[in-house]
C-alpha cells in the first residue's frame, strides 16, 4: 500500500483538504480546460479519492482505477488526456502497464506518482515512456503544476512521419527506419530523436533536451543527455553510413544531412 500524501507546507498552502488545495493561489492563473480527462491509477483508496476530489475542483474530469488490470481495460476502451500512474499496483504492475500503454497510445501523457525513490526505478519509468515522475509524499500544488505543464504540451504531433536524409521516423507507429534498416529505440531514445527531427538542421541544446525530453532543468553535473546521445548515435549512425547525428561541442546536438 502506498504512503499517504503530506499536506504542503509554507508558501504552497496550510490546509490539507482537497478544497483548500484547489482554491490556493490565483484562479486566473489556473486555466484547466473543462473536460480534460485524467485517469488516476492508484491502489490506495483514500489517496485516489483525495486526488479525484481535488482535481475535480480544478474542473478536470477524473476517473480512478484501483488496480492495473482495471486500468488496462479502461485505457483500451476510453480516451484520456493524462494518466497519473502508481507503480506498485496489484494484478498488473505499473511498469508493465506503462509498457503496454505506450504500445497502444504513444501520445498519451503519463505522470508516474510513486513511493519508489531509487534512481534506477525512476530512470526505468522514463525509459518505458513516462513523461514525468513525482515521488511520494508530495505537494498537491507541485503535482498540479506538473499536470498543467504536461497538458500544455498536448499529445504527440499528429504528423505521422518526418525524414532527414535516408532516416525516417513515423510518430504514429513509433517506427524508425534508415534506408532498409529498421532501428529499435527505447521510448526515451525515440523522444530524443523526435526532438532532433522536429528541429532538423538546427542546434538543440542540452538544456532543451533536459526540458523537453526529461521535463527537468539542466544540471551541469548530470551527463544523462550525453549518455543517451551515445546510445542513439550507435543505433542511427553505423559504420559505412553518412553521419547524421552530430555534436556541436559546448552547445548541443544537431541532426542534418550535408
């Protein structure tokens, strides 16, 4: 069973009720679009009820699934704008559910809300396709800010395919092909390539990649961008092929064919 949330302290509010959280701050800066649908997948009944009440007061349409199997059936038959997903779920584990979800709805925003705080677990969740992670206990206002941020990004672009040189990417099928070679990418690698493809010919900074792919600010001591770029380059540019993925030293990366 997952931990209960701790009410936020100090400047983010001094009350633990859903209504107090929902009315904190300026409503003019709280533009939830009426009808935006959120599925909460959480086996902690009280936490699920708390989040449901609080988010409904923010004008979201909210449903709750108490286990992975119910969530999987629901996701196959209904459309949502965002999923809030616990990892410690009965019947179908949250990580397995995330993997399945990415196969049928690659553009759906997923916010992992978990008591697991090991870096390995968070990195795995991101690699499986999560858009963001938040560790329990948490501030509701921080959760709300992350929800807004993900929804502002909207779904993945509807444009199905893009091409640079002989490298083609199909967003709808999440398929990458270079020449006649099919390239198998992890969800995180695909997100990086998608960002580079959307900015083909331009330099994409590490800061931009951390913001758009990992949804976290740039940390100069963190080399995760460089590590993943090496993974991607090893798959995209093999021996004998024109090098498409290039490093601009001290600035970032670019995808170009010249």
